[in-house]
C-alpha cells in the first residue's frame, strides 16, 4: 500500500511540474486564448499607429511582403492563422513555435505562409515575406496582463551543430516610401490579436 501511495505521489509531482513549466496562453483582445486554425487580425497594440498586417508590394513587385495597412487606408488587413509546430497543441502559448499564414490568397504566390527573407543590403534588416517554406515564429508578451505581444522569428537551421539563436530577431515595422513592412533586426513593434470571425 505504501508503495502505491509513493508511486501516486510521484506521478502527481510530475504532473504538477509539467503544468508549472507550461507557458501562459497568448490572449486575444477579448481575453480569450488564441487557438490553432482560427483567423485573427494582427493589429497594432498602440491605437492610431496604423492598421492590421496584410500583404504589400515593394519596388513594383508582387505583394508578397508582410506589411501593415496605413491608418488612412480604411482597410482591415488580412486575417492570419497560427499553427503550432506540435500538431497536438490547440492553444497558442507564449514562446511556442508557430507558423503564421494569411487566410487570404495572393494573385502572385500560392503560399501565404510567413518566412524570413535574407538580409537586405540597404536596410540591414530581414523582411518577412510569403511564398516559400514557412519559418517558425514565437509570440511573446510585452506586459504582465497580456494583450500586447511581439513576434520573434527564427529561420530554419540547416547545420544542426552550428545552430544557435543568434539568427533570431524580433519583428518591427520599417517604413519605405510610405509603405510599412514587417522586418526583423530593428526596434520591436507590439501587436494585439482580434478574432476575425
């Protein structure tokens, strides 16, 4: 009997430790946890800055850059869908690796999943683009109550022994010729998530 009680106590201890080790859920603007497969608008956490994230063009190219609607455009942007790396997870938690995909389609590319582009020689930033193999991103809280979050992007690592987090970067907004682009390696920008449906 003592052995059974000891075994049960050990199992309860393991369950308590695993529960404590889990990251808190990312919350939408209504205070509900983000869910895998649900559409959300990624809006600025600071009011009157600009609009939701969307697809934008750069230098006359197809609109496969991730950018932000201007405050004056009056457009909502395109909803995004978060998919955790672990397909068993249904709630998006902070610091969990997720892919981010626009729910809309583009006339130029078939795939609207976000990926991290190469470093731009002029800006020294990495633009977040679509149309290639998806990169993994993490969503991290910027205040204790939730509601204000940043994206961190980490490109896929090819050389396992040489992999590190040195190539990861926090996403911010870069303005070029009046267009707002989502980029890594600059000042961070905070977002909140509004359920689209």
